C-alpha cells in the first residue's frame, strides 16, 4: 500500500475501531520546553520539602529511587467497602493508594537513563506493585505510568513515575481481558501471540527488538507514533517478571524513548504498563492462557475533538508503517 487515504481498522482484542486518515507527508509541531530548575523543586530533597517518604532504593542514605505519598492523590486511603447502589448506578468508594516514584537526578529524563537506572525503575515498579497488592484486599488493579512534558500531564519537571491502586477494573483493561478470553475460546490461540507473531513476520512496523522483547507501532495504532513493547514469551503479570529480564526491558524501553525524542523533537509522552488484574479468583479462567502484559508509549501529538469524543473512534493521521520506519531508522 503506497498511500493510505482513509481506512477503518478493528482492534483484534477490544473490538474497537480506529480511522486512519493518513498522508505520508506530515508535520510535527514543536513543543514548549518544560524545564524547571532545581531551585524550589519539591523532589530535589523530598525529606526537606516535607514529602511523606515510604521507602528508598537501595537505601535511605544512597537512594537512587524514592517512593513518596502523592500530596494530591486521586484515591484516598480508607476501609475497603463493597460496591453500593445509588438509584440505578453502581458506586464504589475511591479507596486506594497513590504514590509518586522519584528518580534521583533532576536533570536526567527517563530517555537519558542508563540501563542500570532503568533497571532500578523497573525493580521498584515491581516491588511496590507487590506491596500494594499485599497491603489491601480492596485492590483490583494497579496502574504504573510515567508522564513527560506539560502537555502529557507532568506538572513537575523532575523525573518521576506514579503508581496507583484501584478498587475497580478500568474499562479499557476489562475490554482487553474480555476480548482476549473470547478470542482464546473461539480460536484456541492467545490473541497477543497472534499479533506479535504477525508483526514480526511482517517486519514493517517493528521499531526495535532484542532477544526477549519486541517494540512495534501496532497495525491498529490509535495515536500517531504509538509504540507497544511485548515480551516474546507470553505472560500475564508484569510484576512476576524474573529480575534477569529487567535489563532487556530497560534496553528496549530506552531505545524507543530515544528514537521518539529524535524523530519528534522531544515531544511530551505518556508510557504505562498494562498488566493483568491483581486478583484472579473472581475470573473463571487463568489469565496466563490468554492475556499478555505490555508497555504502551504514546507521544502527545494529537487532541481528541468532536468526532473522536462523539463516536469513540480515534483518528490517526500517521500511517503506522511510516511511523515505524522513521523510528526504526532514527
């Protein structure tokens, strides 16, 4: 296909649609420099600035990563209560834990981390995830995410990620779980395995890979230059990944972030980890049979407007084949 003018593509997992209205020539806008100096930065010396510290990695004296409580949490600590009804609606108290994961060096964004620094981040993500699951029976899902740049929601320049536990399953995750299970029931194959094998066979949308992970711009990318990272061996739970694989995930994550920065002039972005729910007992099947945890990286290049909001169909103006080629060659 030399030119992709207008085409709807259906997501194999969720069943949702994406409209590609793409030209091979496109312009990338410049973004506001979000740099903030160390002066007055609340994360430069968290203890001095009055942050509530949970723990430090590897230790308090020589910390490279620190977990603190979010001063403005989206969910609040409290007693786990069951879902209740308000008229015809289900209501659940916003009970959970919202932490900030601070990285030591103010002037080093995640894309410039060494492999060792990225491994630190991955290990802290896994450790805190496991602690949150064990701390409360109310936890249904845990979201790990990283915002870079003001347009992507990073109000503080100092590099940091966030982790939040939720008493409900997010709808996007639930759709993926249901779609994955349905595909497995109908085809006796894991849908993510089918997608990964096809992308590797096609080669067009591969951005980077190593022995254990592959990164590509999905055929059904909802956003321009969207990249997803999958392990080549299927597993449902990120937090159960053996430590020996951390350096390989760090390698591919850093490579993709550097490529995105080079091609798109240091854009704001979000990355997050989609993993299976914290608890499996309420589901009739083992998630390992059909789900596959992964990292999604979304440069903040477009704004949802009336069509997207009114239909639930995202418009992507960049052919993922073109996006992948540019990132791969960067």
